[in-house]
C-alpha cells in the first residue's frame, strides 16, 4: 500500500511538472521573437520622423492657391501627397517595378525585406532634410516680408513646397512599413501571425510617445533663459528647421543602428525541417 501510494504521488508530481515545461518549438519561437526586437526597434526612428511633423501649421502660413485659380487648398489636405505617393508606389511596385528589375538583374528576389526596410529609413532621413530646407526658406521669406511677429500673415511662398517631404514620407511607408510587415511574416512562425501583425502598430505607438517626449525636451531646453526657443507658437519666430535637422540626425543614427542589427541578424525560415537524404531513408 505504501509503495502504491508513493508511485501515485510521483505520477502526480510528474504530471504537474510536465504542464509547466515548454516544448522545443515554443522555446525556438520565443528565441525567434527576441531576435527580431533589435530590428524592430531600429525602425522606430523612421516612424518617429513621419509622425513628428508640423506640415499643417506650416501650410497655414503659406500661399495655398493652386496655380492661378482662386481655389485654396485646406491646410489639413497637405498630407494627401503622402497618401497618393504611398498608394501609387505600393500598387505599382510589385506589379510593374519588380518585374522590370527582375528582367534587368535576372534575379527573382531583387530586394530583400531588410533592404526594403533600409531604403525606407533612408527616405525618412530625406524627408526630414527636405522639411528642414523648406522651413528655413519659408522662415527667411517671412522675415523678409516683415511677418516675424505676425501669426496671421501669409508668406509669399507656395504651400506646394511642402510636397517633396510628403512624397518622401509616402515612400518611407511604401518601403519601410510594408517591408516590416513582410519581414515579420517571413521570419516569425505562422502560429505567431497575430504578433507579426501587431508589431508595426506597436512601433508606431512607441514612435508617437518618443516624438512627444522629444518635442517637450526641445521646447524646455531651447527656451531656457527666457529665449523664444525652437518650437514656439509663432513659426516665424522659432527655428522649426533646426528641429527637422535634429530629426534627420536621429534618423542617420537610427540607420547606422539598423545596419548593425542587419549584420548580426541571421534570417532563415521559421520551423524549417531538414528532409533526410535518400540514402539515409533507405538505411532506416
């Protein structure tokens, strides 16, 4: 009786411990998820540049007439150039551009997922630099017209000057965001497809928080000693061009970090089983 009771107790302990033991597949899935975290974090800077923009405020101080017509674009419609660029490029890239590049290079896989993500980071840097240049020109024109202290004045400069940075932002999404989604789906197992779908929105949320913190820090640091600072309510008195240039520097740092992460990351298909050779199959 005592031995039977001991055996039953051991069986219960084994059953309890087995429920807490992870399978090899679960451990490999966790390792694969942790391995993409560096690359995931490296893409936050490009998303940060996209979110941390003052295009609408800039457009509100510029001439928004379309050509010689009397029609004025609403200031809030300026980001439409980003949407149009993203829609056209993402729609035409796989259907036309990829086929064209495949014919030229003779390769089936012209751009890898990581290469598309890297191109997206470079376009985000170009967007920040274009925004810095345009804002510098706009501010100089406002001061030249004597509108430095006038928040309601319209600068004699077309709001279409803001289109290039919007185009670069659209290309950032077309390459970076789509590249991220494809990368996560290719690397993570199919059982973790919901996680792959959630990683990009999570990165966007983190980028929004980081962007808000950067704006607060820039306002506090640059406004010390009673100075106006870089980001006052009056764009003509501030230096929003310096802020955009700071974002470009952060983007360059993020790109270097991204390249380092790509160097250390080994991309391979998840749950890839090794098929036995014919000789081994015969011997078994």
